[in-house]
C-alpha cells in the first residue's frame, strides 16, 4: 500500500492465543458507554474520557496547511511540495486518532467484562449539520476497535438500539425531552445528572437484566461530579502489538 510517507505491507495472521469468551454467568463488571461530541465517551459509573487536546491541535494545523495549499498555483513545484505536506499531516492525524482509540479501547476492556454501546447510525447522523465533528471523532472506527480488543481478551461487547437512551430517565423511566444543547438530565423524580451519564446508565439497564452483576443499576448518585479519565500521558508501546 502506498501512503504519503512511503510503502507499507500488511499481513493477516491467525492468532491462536485469542482466548475463548468469558462465560456469561461469570461477567462481574458491566457498563454502558455513551459516545458524544462534548466528551469522547461517558460510562455508566460516571467516568468520562475527553477528546484529547493534541488531536484538536493537529487538526487545526492540518486546516491551516490546507488553506495554504489552496493558494498555490495548481501543479506548480510549490503546490506539489505543499500537497505532500498536507498528505503527511493527514496520515499523522489518522494515526493519532487510531492510537487514542486503542488506548480508550484497552482501558474500557480492562475495566469491564461487558460493554454495552449504542448501535449508532453514523451515516445518518453525518448528514446533519453536526457532520464535521461526528466524522472527526470517528465513533464508528472506535467501536470497531473496541470490539476487536474485547474479542482478543475474551470480554463481551453488545451494540443496542439507542432509541430513547438520551430521553428516558435512567431511574424512573419517565420521558424527559431535551434538545442536544441541554447537557443535564433533570427529572421530576429527583434525578439530576449529566445527560451522557444518564444515557450510559440507560444502555447498561437495557442489557444487563439477569446478569449477576453486583451493584448494577445502583450507581444512581445525583451528584454530577465525575471522574475524568485522561490519556494524555499514556504511551503506545505497551499496546503496540495489538495495533
Ligand atoms: Zn426520573
């Protein structure tokens, strides 16, 4: 495969070390994950992962270099030099994103035996005005990576119909209508939490019925204070074999 910075060869290998999946009745920890534009993801126990700053910065640089390219005379020597620069930046951004996705995937799979996520209609969402940010955070790519990492560790993932997850109250089930701009879920039953957290709880409730998970659904803490998981200082080396 030819890329902007050279030629690459890809191999497909059978991996005999892939374990058999954890038996369902041995699942001890489960979570729902809600992916969003504001935060990259939020779990049912209220942890959130932000979209990394370095990624936003690299994207800004890319946009700047693309504007420079637009001002060069087509197919001149300078145009070609700039076009190559832009192509390399594209690769850089794509690789940063992939690395970030792997970090988050490994963290999720290490933390939970079962991860429930929304089966998003990415192409449907991408046609709306939110298109740019949706394609940039690339949830679809992340969800695929997370599922692959889970298989590799014998963990479980489940995609579910997202209908109602952001509207319904995760404590009482009542519908609480809200636009995307409303970031807090505030229900007449007294539950006031971050909207993404409420969605993640709904996802967990959706699928975890009948599973022997201690404390499942018991996270209903009205405090919006949460822990933010940071991947800024992680280095890839430990996981590189799985990339
Ligand atoms: Zn409620």
